[in-house]
C-alpha cells in the first residue's frame, strides 16, 4: 500500500494523490507490483529497496549520489502470547531521503508511523526530513522504554512465584522474557550506533532544533540500553539462583533417599541371615529378629539424624 502525505501551510498533515516537493511517501508491506512501481516512478536505488524489504536488516545508514537510506530498529509485540506473558520481536523501519521528498518503507512497524501522524504534541513536518527522522527515533525509544518497564514487572511477578514454588513453567516464562530482552539490547545498541554515526559524520545538515533533538535521542537510547542490560543481568542472576536452588533441592532429596535406603537395608540383612540357615542363630523366639531389625533401624536413623543437626 502506498500513501502520500504533505504538511500544508497550516502545519497539518494532509493526504495527496501525487508526489510533490516536500511530501512523505508511506509504503506499507508493498507487493511485487508496488515495488516495481517504486523503482519506475521514483527511481529508488534497487539495493536500498532490497534492504528495506529485508526483515533481518539492522539499524544503519547508507548513502548514494542522490539518496540516503536510514534503517531504524523498532520493537513490536508478537501475536504468540502464551500464559499471559507477552513476547516481543524487533523489525526495521526504512527511511529514504531524496532531494525533494522522503519515503518510508515498512512491513511490521506501521504502528509507529500511524502514531507519528496522530501526534499532536510534536507534529511532524514532511518538508523537514531530518526532523521527521529524529521525531520517529524519539517515539521508538519511548516505546522501547515502555516495553522494558512492562517486561520488568512481569519478571518481578514470575520471580515471586518461583521463590514460593519452583516450576518449569515459570522458568520457561523467564526464558521467553530473556529472549525479548536480548532482541531489545541488540536493537537499542544498533540505533544508538546509528545516532552516534550521524553526530560524528554529519551526512546531512542539522539545524539548531534538530541538533538538540539528536542529543536528546542519544541520551534516551543510552539510558534505554543501560536499562535493558541491567534487566538482562538481573534475570541472569535470578536464573542462576533458581538453578542453585534446584540443585540444592535435588541434593537434599538424594540425601534423604540414601538415608532411607540404608535404614531399610538393616531389616533385610538381619532377615537374610535367618533365611540362610546360619548356625548358632536363636530360632526359638520369632520376636528376636523383629526386635533386632527394628532396633537396628531406629539406631541407624538416630545416628544420621544427630549428624545432620
């Protein structure tokens, strides 16, 4: 799907039918026919288009003679939600800057562009592609931080349940959240590297407000990256703690089973002697082997009990 928008004289976003200077061409999950149309009508770089349609691309910046490709990583919630535990993945949003207009190409991150259109507090200006890009980056960083806080609350809830009763289900839920955190960490670092590269190399001109917005974005992404790494570290400690608890519980169970086995083996030894016709055994009183078996078992239990204390 291809839609074209432009910021009018009243600084409001309006949809138009044909591309013109200062417009924004929004391309969402294009078909093969639409992709061919982009190459034919807008002379888009084929390598840029291929990268924009690749869901495995990470945040980076590429430049050709008249076009600049900016790939941004965003976070999206996966539909595979089980046991009330959300799962997340990351997807690229492609921003291509031409001499007279800008274009976005996305498959899964359309929600961010829709929110960008509806943002009344910080309206976008399609005539300023750099401002458009930086506002989008800010919106994505806020979404990352929001989802990180959500993951943190789920981790705290699961941890409380695990400390009360250790279950495989809880451990599997922690592993799913760890997977989301690892995706987040990689994407946040890639976006941070992209902003740092732009700050160092200056691939396009930055006005005063855009310079300030770039610095704010860098601070936000560094903070989000540190937050994500902190949560990963905490989850690793929790997982190690759970493993140690499980290992200790297993050792206790094995120790108890060993004691029970030794205690129960004493009656078997005593009755075994009586069953092998060993000479000089008093066979006249039936209570004698029973008394010896019970006495030996109780004595052995007392010895183990005192050693454990």
